[in-house]
């Protein structure tokens, strides 16, 4: 059986939580021990992009922890092949393509 003190404490905690979050949709966090270097970088990005510090922090966390929604297409990798490292100009690329074996269309 629940004691009166724990019932009152639970009800008070619920009221305090809703009062603290009034007018603020979503979950909130308090983050401590942020290094001065990280703080400066986050504030610099917020300033340069014209976004709030909170928006920059939320986006940074989402980018780090949520799976990317961008799709990666690899369905033509077998056709395109793999360019050797260090090859960078068009002539080298064409020479590489010309050296590929040609299969006859039978």
C-alpha cells in the first residue's frame, strides 16, 4: 500500500514537471561540463548560421545519433568500376576506361 507521503510527493512531482515545461513543447535536457572549446565552436556555428544555440545543439545531436535519411545508391557500382587512387584528370580516366576488357554482345 502506498504511503500518504509518497502519494503526495508523486502528485507534487507531476505538477512541478508540468509547470516547469509549460509553454515548452518537447523534452528538455540540462547538459553540464561542456568544454570551453566545444562551447566556443557551437556558439560560433550558431552565430555564423543565424540559428539559435539550442537549434545548433539539437541538430548536432541528431546528426550524431540518428540514422541518416539520405539514401545511398550502389546499384551501378558493378558497372562503373573502381578508379585507382591518385587518378584525377580526364585523360587518365579515359585511359583507364579504354584499358577495361570489352565483352562482345553475343
